[in-house]
C-alpha cells in the first residue's frame, strides 16, 4: 500500500495541473466519476469506477493517453474500467 501512495504523490508532484489546473466534471452517474484537470499546457482525465461491474467510459476527445497509474497507453476515446478501479490519463502531445 505504501508504494501505491508513494506513486500517487509522485504523479501529483510531477503534474502541477492536478493541483492548479481548471477542473471540469464530465461523468457523475451512480458510482462512476470522470473529471478533467487542464491548463494551457496539459490535460489529465481522472476516472473512477466503483460500480459492482466493469464499465465503459468515453472520453470527450480522441487522442493517445498514458495511464499514469500503470504506464499503459489508451488510444482513441474509449476505455473500459474494471469494478473498483481507476485511471489517471494524461494526453500525450
């Protein structure tokens, strides 16, 4: 657990937009949440699925994103999240 929190602290300190950027809620349905933090340089989507089953999420824009939690890439604007999971997607330039 300590490593996970350490990773979250690193993500936040490496991406100032998560602290200082504008915030826009995109999905707030049931136990699903998606919001974005953005400024003139960066855009990061934070997504949570706390539903009892996996859910599909559609990002408002297409592109290539890196999931900062596991360094996987997401291409396009569709993503499926397993139950009780989340993602922090940073748009690649």
